[in-house]
C-alpha cells in the first residue's frame, strides 16, 4: 500500500522524454494532457471520498497518462475499476475481506495500463464501434 515517489517521478520523466523523442512537441502535449486527465480523475475521487483512495494512486495515474495519453489513462482507469471491483467483490463474497477494508488499487492501475498498452487501440475502436 506504499508507492515510491521516486519511481513515479522517474517513470513520468521517462514517459515524457519518450514521447518527446518519438513525436516531438506534440508528444509533450500528449503526455501532459494524459497526466492531467489520469491524475485528475483519481484526485477527484480521492477528495470526494475523503481519502478512499491513496495519494499514491494519483501519482500512478499521472505516470500512466505520461506514457499513454489521456485516452489511454481513462481506459486504464476504467479497466482498473472493473478489475478491482471484481476482485474486491470476490474477496467480500469469500469473506476474505470485510466491507470497508482496504484493497490496494495500484496493482489494478498497473494491470489496466498493461492491457491498455497492449490492446488499448483495439478496445477504444471497439467501444466507438459499439456506440455507433
């Protein structure tokens, strides 16, 4: 339930530099916009829920945004909530956790990021196709 700030800062900087090198100035805007969306969504939940999520989750979401952009950050967070909710529900059903006990969310953010990195374009395209 601890997130190392140094890992967040380093990972974010590497993501920003990666996008700068590969996409130029537009890559920088891509990264910054992604970090704002990712961190903003989790920060909003953090403040509305009075700390129901950890501050480290805000940093992880910003890191995701630096690498994946705003669409990738939003998709990663959605996947993380689906996965985290399913696991938390199973833990409650199996009585391994009681209602109100914390479940670390960082691993689900990482899982959502991995899925988005590998299949994000496909999932976003599928989503828009299903809506039309």
